C-alpha cells in the first residue's frame, strides 16, 4: 500500500528526490523483478523506511539480494542515494532463481542520510506565507497523504487555499488537470452574467438555480445554449474563451454535460495546456486546476465585496459585469446545500458559497467561506483510478475544511466534522429564495448582502 513518511525529528513531510522511473527493457541480470502494479520503492526492507521512488506495472528491475527473514528483495535503483532500493517480494513477478543472489539477514542498516529538502508547505506557497499558514498547509497535506491521495501515484489529490484578508495562498497539485465535473458550472454561470443585465428572465433564473443548487446537467446545457445563442457547443466555447481572457487557460469546457437526450452530439475540440493533463486522466473536454478555480472565485469575490478586480476593471470586460451580478453569483452558490464536503467541515451558521462536483473517479468542492475570523477560499479535488468511493473522499475534504475553519477561528473551533441534518437527496426549488434573489432588481446593491 502507498504510505508516506515523516522526518522523525519534527514530523514534517519532506521530499527526498522521488521520481517516477520510466519503464525500461529487462536489465542484464540473472534475477529480475517485474512490477505487478503501482508500488513504492523503499530505502530499506519495510514500510517504516522512507520511500525513494515509485514504480509502475511492467517496470523491470535487477534483483541484487533477498532478505532471509523478511519478505523483501533489494533491487538496483539509481535514484536512491546508495544505488539500491527495497520492494516487498509479493509485489513483483520474480524471474530467475532468487536464491542465487546475495542473502541478507541483518535487521539494522547503516544507510546514507537522505538529504532533506524544503517542506512541502514551503514548496506549495504562492508568494510569501507565514510559518503558521505553512504549518496549516503541511497538516492538510499530511491528511491527504494519510488517506493515500499521493501525487507520486495514480491515486492523487490537489488543494488550493487563499486567505482573503492577508492574501496568503498555497496549492498542492495546483498544476494538475482534473476532470471539470460540475465545479466548472461556476465558470458557466459567470460567463452567463456577462450577457445579461443584472436581472435574468424568469426561465433563466430557474435554470440557474437548477444548475447551481440541484446540479442538474440538462438545465446546465440549456444555460450553455443561452450563452451560445441557441447552441450549447458554442456556449461551451464561449465559456472557455471567457476563462482564457481571465488568464485561466488551464481550465475549460468544450462540450455540454452528458446524458442529455435533447442534444445532438458534435465533434468537440479540446486543448493542450501547460497543466499536467496526464496524471489524473482528466476529461479531455472539461478540465480544471484547483488553483485556477480558486482564482476565479477570488475574481468574483473582489467584484462582489470590493467592487474591484478584473471583472470590473479589465478593459476586456468593460461594462459586462456589475457588483450586483457578482453578488447574485455568490448568493445562488450559498443556497447550494449538499450536507457534506466543505459544509460538513464548517459550522451550520457560517455562510458558504460553493459548488461541488463528482464523476466516477474524481470528487471535489470549491467554496468561498465567510467565517467570523476571516473569509477564505478552499478548493479540493481527489481522484482514484476508475472509481472513487464517497467513504474515501468525504472524510478528507471534510476534515481539511474543518482544520482550515479552525485556523481562522481558533477561539470558537468546530470540534468535530458535523453531520448536517435536514438535507434531502431530492432537490426541491419550491419556495427557494435564491430564485427571488436572482430576479430582484435591487438585491446586492451593497456588499452587506454577502456572507
């Protein structure tokens, strides 16, 4: 199993030159080990030793020794400080006579010291961050690793956190592209408001509520059609063009959402970006990075609360947005109640404007949290190959959300992740004030309506 290690002196996770080796032809050796699945390569014969690398199924290594008391074999591994690594023998298909290589029986090893590098939080910092913020970041990272969401493997996660008061920010996996899920509906809604003047018509207001609160995909496609002058594919293209104008070119959507019998499929385009578009195997037509989603939320927040930022000040968007529109975007997201993820890690009386999303293998949440101790943005995405269980994703997102909230509110912490009551799996918009707010010509005339 994938495990992380910490420095015994301070408990801080450090990087130790871990790389993903490329598959090679069989090395010249009388005994080889072919990797059966994604595995760790350890510094010594046991999971208590630091990881020095990761190997993938099919990688082939020369076996140089076997342990006589432990089910581990030593392999030749050039990325290790001493040129060797250890792998549990049941993770390899061993080719050749294992007893013909060197037997090792010692249980104490005088290994060269691994050279520590900058802490993961320091590496994740965007600009300058305080030691306290770095400590929080390291804890969030360790929570993800403890749940085996590890960027050195195919089961990985990413997180973006921004303190809206101080501007401190950090991102783990911020350059990894994930499937956009329903989180990219934030970009769709923001693009829509560039084409309407403060108040949508009744039908569009209802579609917005269904898209953002019920996460209804057919209604989302109808919104894309509104953006695209009747064509949802054109609408998706315009959403991506809007994101590019904001400089968020690693996040895009080029197709309507699936399972819509009212749309004739077309051949969509996609885009190669500077993000890592391989590790998380993202949807080729609907992608995001946590950093860019967080940046979009920040742009909306600035527009709504500070009446500034690119949506109002950038000449590319001249006259397209108003603070009222940005406040309506936040307001409808505040009415999105799902009972888990960021909500479960935040007290019930705290306003959260968020959009969740999930597909088979990827789950995530992106939110603005208006806490008594300060406003902040938290975005997370978690991915497991083929299928991700909610029992695996929920505890990580919820605990990280709780620890972030407690960092901002140390005098009134949330002691445990809460179990929100009264949340129905069936979305019912009857009487929901979000629609009235969208239709109001005076809602959000001042920033006090937010949070």
